[in-house]
């Protein structure tokens, strides 16, 4: 294993490559990455990077976003079919029809969406800035939110705004957590704080002590010892690896994102060796989509 890590480090230097890893990536990938983070942090890092190559260890919409924000870099996704089922729950054509049914509405798209959907949207958001983005929209303007109904509805409750949401969802966050499980763990661990990702349904978010992005959770755990987390378990495993002395527990051990799991350390090595898989977005789509990303970044930096 040490040989593989050494080889990755050598290739990274030789090729002027930057390795970005989402917080859901496995321990080996996170340990060798230059930066780890949530979707917003990684988008900002990608947009500012001066490396010739960005290897994005995550899922496809993240690499597409990096490619649009940094057209000078070659962006590689180590496993081509690492996608996001929620991002696939709306197409550009479906969004065009949704807009036609609600003329005059502003479209906010969660970053977990295809480049084509971003190109049809007015402003993008991530889990860490969704409420702020909603609040930036003039009060008299109707809002459409795609594709995540849970994040959209949560942002609506937080901001007091009415939002019409698409009915997409993340299969991991939507299906894996239950109020009964919260009740059980609360009884067993009464001193623990429950953190939940805003992709969870309202029945879970209503019972959480805090709702935050994956990096919000990483930061919280740096300063607290007893935590239960409602999000994907690879990140919780990474937290347990960072803080073996703390009690950091998953709300559901089965909450696994099969797509995030696809990228292993051998895939990362192969990506650097062969410079694959290059992610590109057609210029006509990228030129529109980047506007909705830039609008978000202007409000977030
Ligand atoms: P974060 O932006 O909070 O990392 O969330 C991304 C994601 O895909 C969660 O499922
Ligand atoms: Fe998509 Fe859910 Fe996986 Fe995040 S956890 S990448 S939203 S499927």
C-alpha cells in the first residue's frame, strides 16, 4: 500500500496535479488528497486551482462543476460511472417543462445536478448555503428548487419562503434514517448531539439538534466528543479514524452511497497514470451553467 501512495505522490508532483476528495471518500483517498471538503469548498478550491490537472475523487456532477469553474485545468474523474442518482432525477428537458408551468419563477438548482440542468437554472446552491441563496431572492419572486425536495423544503422552512420543489431525493438520506432509530439511540446515548444532513426528510431534520453540510459535521466533530450523525457512513468512518477516542456514531450503519464508494486507491493511481477519465462539458451548456455557479460563488466567498 505504501508503494501505491508513494507513486500517487510522485505522479502528482510530476504532472502538476491536485487531488480533491469529497468528505464521503474512503480513508485512503482522503489521506492522500491535497484537500478534502464538502461540495461548496471543493467548488471554490477547483475554481481557484492553478494545477494543470485536477483529479476529483467524488461523483460526476462534482467533476463537471470543477471542469466548468476551471476551464484551464484538465479535470479527471477516476471512475466514470460514479454518478449521483439524485442528480439523475431531473433532466434539462424536464426542467424546461417545469419552468414553463411556472413562468416568472427563479430556479435554484442544488449542485447535485447535471450541467444541462445548471444551464437551465438561475442560481446554484449547496447544502451549506441553500438558505442564504433562497434569502437572496427578492421576496415577491416565486422560487422553483430542483432536484432535492428535502433540501428545498428545509430551506423553505428556514427562510420562511414558499418554494415549489421538484420531487427528487437522495436515496441514501431519504430512505435510510427513521424516527424510531433516533428514539432508540437517544435512549442509549442521551448525551450525544444528533447532526443531520439537510438531504434528510423533515421527520428526521425536525428531531436533529443541528442540520449542516458534511464539512459542518467535520468541523463540529473536531470540537465535540459525543455525536450521532445522519449522513453517509464513509464520512463517519473517516471521523472515527481521525478521532478514535471520541464517540462518533452513525444514525444508520447502512447509509452507504454506492457511487461514492466506487473510487478506490487503485482507481486514483490509474487516473493519474493514464490521465483518465477526462470530464468535459459542451461549450454551449458550460457557458450558461457557469453563470449559475458564479452567482452562487459571488454570494458565498
Ligand atoms: P455536501 O455538500 O454537504 O458535502 O453534500 C454533498 C452530498 O452529495 C451529500 O449527499
Ligand atoms: Fe448523491 Fe446521495 Fe450519494 Fe450524495 S449521498 S452523492 S446525494 S446519492
